[in-house]
C-alpha cells in the first residue's frame, strides 16, 4: 500500500495505478482501464462520503452535547438576563438535532463505510483473479483465451459493483416521500382521528 504522499505526488514505484499490481496493466490494459476509470472511483467516492458524513455527524453531535450540558447551568446560576442566552441555545440544540436527523449523517456514514469495505473486497477479488490468470499462463498471459477470461472477470466485477450502487440508491430514496404522499398520509390520519 502506498502512502498518501506518494499517491499525491505521483510517485507510484512499480505499481500501475497505485490500486493494484502493475502486471495487470501489462497483461490486460483494457481491463485495468475499465476498473480504474469507473469502478475504483466509486470506492474513492465511498471513502470520501464516509469521511464527510462522520465529520458532520460528530460536529453537530458535539454541538448538541456541549450546548445541552451547558443549558442547565443557566438555571443553576440565577440572575442576569439568562433569557437572552437560553432561547438561542435552545434553538441551536433543536436545529443541530434536526439537521442531523434530516441529513442522516450517521446512517450515511454506515452506508458508505460498508460500501467501501464491499468495494475493496470486490476489487481485491478482481485483482487476485487476474493475477491468477497471469500466473497460470506464464509468458502467454496475453493470449486470446486469457484476455477473454480477464474480460469476463472484469464484467463480473462491474456487475457486482453496480449492484452495490443500486442498493445504495434504493436505500437512500426508499425513505424519501413526495409531498403528495405526505398529504395523503396526513389526510388519512386526520380522517381516521375524526371517526
């Protein structure tokens, strides 16, 4: 595994993309290009979104905790004009809790962290499969049969990765309701309450 400084500066040593073994690029450059262009980017995306989600989750959680613990102190120390501080602190706590619930940073963190693990596993299996093809064929790694097998492994990898992305999409949008659905639910509940 390369350090982040080596990746950032472009010093990749003997590794092609820095993500997998350089021999793959030598034997199957088409497969390597597809995985680098499309599939490896989703793993980076999952990592980036997981980091962003945990940052915001922790930051707004800290705001809630600090202000929530400070709020009772205003009642312990009477005097002065605590109402000027009490109302804004209460609003900030409520806004912080509402933003955390609305954006679902905790759930997103879990989703993207799990997605990163799955994508890493799939890409590792792809790398091992192509290295196995190279190892078993020796000097004849670029034969037509080996290229076909490598392309099939790459196709399977792409299908697995896009299946994960479809599940992410379905999970995120299954909880989103349109205004029409909300209005219908409110009218049903109102009608049921009146009966």
